[in-house]
C-alpha cells in the first residue's frame, strides 16, 4: 500500500521503519528498491523537462542571432540587449495597463509581443542602417562595434528605468502549476516552450514560403550570386537584421516571465546564445533547434551530477572541444560557397 | 638574440618609444621619492600605482596587438591570461603573508582557514618561492594558450568562431574562479598582501620599484614584438592575416605560426597581470569577465591595431580617460562614452590614432585602396633596402 | 627519389576515378587525368565543370570522396594537407589573383621563395645575396622591377596576375597549377603571358585552366575539356574544338 504511493515521503517512511519482523523488512526492502527505481525514472523525466524548458529559452534567445549570423555573417553582440528591450517593452505595456485598463492585464503579453517585435525590430533596422552596413566584410570590427552598442543600450535603459529589477507580472493563465505524475510543471515554462516552438515554426514557414525568406536563403548560400541575380542584398540585410532583432524582442517578452527584468538581462543570455549558434551551425535553423535543446538537456542532466556551475563549465569546455571536430557546427554548409 | 634582429627592429619611432618609456620609468619614481611632498613636480604615491596599472595594461595591449593586429586572431579572452598571471603572483603574495593573517595560520591563507580546510591544496605548493611563482606566471597562461591554440588552430577555427570560443574560455574560467571550493579565494579573490621579496608592498619604495619594473617589462615586451614583426616571421604573420589559405599554398604551416604568437602573447599577458596585482593589491575573478577582455581589445583599436606603439598608447589613453571620467560628475556617462568609442573607432578611425597619424605623416607610398589597408604593414618598417642587406 | 621503378605510374600528376560531392551535388565525377613530367596541359570547360575543384583536390584544399591522386608516381596527395603538398613542389595560382596586398611586391616574392618555412627559420632570417638575386631575376621576368617597392594591392589587375605567376616562379615548384592567368588582361599582356608560360614550361610541369581560346591556341599544347566533373575530350586544340560534344556544351556553334 505504501509502495503504491511511490514518492519521496513513502521512501522516507519505509527506510525509517527500523526493527520489524523479517517479513515486513523484506517487503519493505523490495518496496524501497521499486520506489527508488520509480523515483529515478521520474527524476530523469524531471531533468528532461527542465532541459526542454531551458532549451526553449536558449532557442528563443539564439534564433534571432542565428538568422543574422547565418545570413550576414555578422555577430551581433548587442543581441542580448534586443532581448532586454523586449522585456522592458513588456514592463511598459503592463505599467500602462495597470494604471489605465486594469481589466486587460491578462492580455498584456499578447499586446506586448507585437510591440516588442516592432520596437526591437525597428531599433535593429536602425542599427543596421547606421552602423553595421559600413562594416560588411569586417566581421571582427562588427563584433566590437555592436559590443559598444550594447554598452550604450544597457546604460540608456539604466538611466531611463533605473539599475534595479523591474516587476513584470504573470497573467493568470501563466501562473500556477499542475502535477504530471511525480513532476510539477509550471504553466509559464510550458507556455514558453509552446511559444518558442510556434515562433520557430512561423519563422521556418516564413523562410520557406515568402519572398523575403527566399531572398534570405539565397544570400546565405551565395551573397555574390544573389546580388548578381538582382536581389537587393542591402535591403535583405536590413530586413534580416530587423527580423533577428524583432525575434530577440519577442524572446524578451517570454523571458520577462521567468527572469529578472534588469538592464543586465541580455548579457546573461548572450554567451549561451553564441554557444547554441556555434554548436548548431550556421545557415540552418534546424541546427539551432537541435543545438538549443541538446545544450539545454545536457546542462540539466549534468547539473545534478556536477552542480550548476561545474555543469555549465563542463558544457563550455565540451563545446570548445566540439568546435575542434566540427569547426562549422553540427549542420554546416559545405562546398565552395562557404569561403567567400 | 642576434644583433641584426635588434638593429632591424629599432627604427626611429621604436627608439623614441623605448627612450620615452625608460624616461617615464625612471623620472616618475625619482620625483615621487626624492622631491618633497607637496612640491609641484612631486608625483604622489597613489599616482605612481595608478600609472603602474596603466603600464601593465599597455603590456596587455601589446600582447593583443601582436596576435590581432599582425596575425588577425581576435582573442576575446586575453583577460584570462592576464588574470592567470595575476593569480600566480597573488598566490605567492598570499603565501608571504604567513602568520600575519587574521587567523594567524602560518601556512593556510585566511580564506582556507575560514572554509575549514586543514591543509594546502597541492596546486598551492611551491608558490612560497618567488622563482617558482615567477615561472608559473609564464607557464600557466602559456600552457593554457598552447593547448587551446593547438586544438583551435589545427582544426582551423578562425574569425568570429575563434573570438567566440576564446570568450567562452574566459567565461568558463570566470565561473570556476568564483567557486570557493576551487581554492582561489572565490568571490573575494586574493588580497591583503603584505610583502613581496621581503619588501612591504604598500611602501613607497616598493611601489616605485614596481613601477620601474613595469616600464622595463613594457620595453622588453615591445622589443620582442618589434623583433618579431620586423623579421620575415612578421611578414608571414601579415600574410596569414591577409590571406590565410594563400599562405598555406606557399608551403607555410600556418597553425605553427599562429600557435607561436598566440602562446607568446599569452605569456606576455601573464607577465602584465603579475605586475598588476602587487600594484593594485587585489586579484579577483572579475578580471576574467568577458567585458574586460573586450575592453582591452578596444584600447588596441583606439591606438591603432598593427602599430605596436599605438596599442600601448591606446591602453594608456583609454584608461586615463576612464579614471578621469568615472571619478568625476560625468561618471554615469562613462559607459555611453566607452560604447560610443567602440562604435566610432571601428566606423571612423579603423586605423586608430597612430595608424591614422602614420598615413597622414608619410604619404610617400602608393595610393589607392591598398594604401588604406597598408597601414599595418607600414609601421613594420618593411623597407626594401633592409631586405637586400 | 628512387630511380628504380617502384612507382605506380611515371606520370607527374595522376588522377584516377576521383569523386567529390557537396551536399549531393557531384562536383567531380569519376575524373581521371594524367600529366606527364615536363608537360604543359590546358584545361578548358564550362563554368561548374569542376576545373577549380580539381585544383582544390590536387592542392589538398578539398578531400575527394574516393579515387586516387598521385604526385610523382608515389605520393598520395589525398592524405596530405595544403602546406605539405606545397612543400612537395606543387604551386598554385588562383583564379582571382591572390597576392598579399598590404605588402610590397618584393616582399610577396620573398614570402614565396622556397627557403626555410619554419617559425624559427623566419624569425632568425637574414637575407642572402642568392635570395635577392633570385628575386631580382623574377622581378625582371614578370616586368615588375620598377614596382618592387610598391604595395601589391596598388598594382593593376594584370600586374597582380603576373605577380602571382612570379610568386610561383620564386616558389620554383615541380608542378604549376595556373587558374585563369589571362583573365582581365589586354591582348598584348595575354600574348606575353603565353610566352612566359612556355618559357617556364622548359623546366616545369604546368597545368593551365583558361577560357580564352586564343590564348590556349597560342600555347599549342594538349587540351583537356572537362564537363560535369569528368573528362569530355582530350587531344590537340583542333581535335578538341572540333569535337561535337565540346562544341555543344562549351564552345557553342
């Protein structure tokens, strides 16, 4: 009977039985081992869920980066700040709703998503037009310039909103949790996973079926050829950068639900996002997807063994080693087009 | 080193730079020690330490310029080598505290007593000897760079990929050094130093000597870099920077060249860190922060990548500006300025101060697109006459 | 080298049954080709025929999926990297002239000289009389003596092409792979280049890829036409240019 409960409490009860008749001891022992394997199974499931959840966050943060890097060969160090801007957009939307239309609070995120996309996307296009387009063919300089930009954006937000964390609330449908077997699943994590997959699917469809998507893929594969076929590569670059930044903004909306909204929000994601992109390979969104979930799950399975920090270090070291084997990531473009 | 390397590396500008650093290295300590306090020309002790810090940064900038300016390797993790050199020195200084620590343990540093450790971890052995610590200042960063570079360059990880994984490297070290059980003082790092080689680190005389030593190290590092970039090796490095695969097809083992300069550069960064720690009085994990490494890169960009004097100058100028602005009422705007500096330098002054000055000063070489890209080559003194000697 | 014939072939370059594909695209498809010692061979063929990829394979930039690539009858090139292959004596001029733009013409040649290429050797290098004489000679051959101290990036397109040929000369390899040497040259320059290659051919084996049929005709050597990654026709220029298939896929009627 106790065995059927099968959880931690039951285990404590059974192991704490102490002196009992042999028969009871034996039954208890078998119950203990069965519960233990049951628990081990559930803890695997729990880790896998945490891993998927982390993976979805990583994917959301990295996917915009993957697009700009893939299409333009540009590393945008200010990508994290686009995420941060998305999160602050959510904050502002909620503030307005709180003070003016409290009834709409549950819809605040739905309002924030397109707004964040527009805000971050607009700033992205602005950055591309004023800075990045002068630096094409000089990826290392782009990296430095965008880093400088990230400092400016962080400081700007710090000046405008203060250096401390800002409160962003969860709408009712994102609060709370439900039990699935032995594990607890919080609604916000679940929604973020679904949201990420939806964003991914929409993006994939956009790349496949729209004219901009076709042009972006053409530029990714062979910029010179695309240019000579009459594709306005500079327009594609600007829109790509806007799109990548916009998605970062959306990511910010989602992250505002699970993380502190502070000027440093972006920084904490940027290195992880790089790792995802480098690991997954460039020019293929599926690579980013696989990369994000692999890293997420690997991270969560290493954590209980090695501890959170050591696990993270181990992942970084593994990626550094992995890069040696596959310098262009898991899903790399091959052939002459690779080297311009 | 054979004399012909020395004569080749010392052109007029280089000689002027060496003399300038030597003069500063002697005059500042002298004015600090000999002139009466309050005299107009007396340099206060805190300024000696501050400028000593700048000189260490200048060495770090040289080490970055050697690989980035001349070989095209943009390391965003050079702060890690700097910090490792600093930690090696810090460990020596910790051991010198002896029983004068708060807990009075003759062997264990305070933080270990605090964590209830009963004996010294093996990797702390030997750091009570200065010679050993000094060796480790070179060996630890050098070895890390060698292993890292061996893996990366052999599999031809280049460009932004290399930059990103160097950043990951320093980030991983940052996380590791933050941990208490890693044995390097965790969050607080190593501090409260007392003596170096028996001299009080706080004493004016010691500070003056450290400053002089830093200047000497800067001169030596500069001469080593000059010797390299003005040799045929320097021409090969530039060839690798400009057309890596072409260089391979000429029969050069590009990865060996990269590995050589990368390792050497890491050792130089380590020395810079080791001289930095006793003058600043603390080393903690924040030195590993990726932001620090990127900031060091911008010093080089400001001064002029591919011009060694520019790199050293850039480090001093940017850090002077940082001290000036962050200590005044403009402090909240410093990050705006730093950020703008990154953007403006890459957009408007890609050759940096010295590079721009050079191309304005000596418009003798051919014009056209090449002239823009040639600033780096120019400063090397790749002169035709010398080749035939 | 061993004079006793332990070689698989007496050819200088020997390619047999070579395949390469990139993501399902067969760039090289069962390519077989031999180059005798001292021979000069012209390679023609439409864009995408695999000419440059073939050079990539010979110089170790691309590894074939299958097939044999032998140098000097004994050395398996598929197992070596670019540096090693260059050291063995295979030099290459690229389709797009690739010179070290920020260095002087003279330094470009100095870098190409086939002397000690080790890190140590270059660090402690001091020029010798023999070296500078060789450079002078090459400069004269490629008519760039007056431009020796100019930056390579400031040269005209044709001059860059010549500088790259000069770098090949300084490298003094056994086999020269020359990719489109006369692209962007004037008629006079084209003619001079043909003369130059013939001159070099006296003591070097050469493989030339070129689209300019006048130039190929002027070289007066055996021609191989590639198409879709394999050999379509081989023979004298007249034979090849009258071949039905060659006319169809490449020359046009």
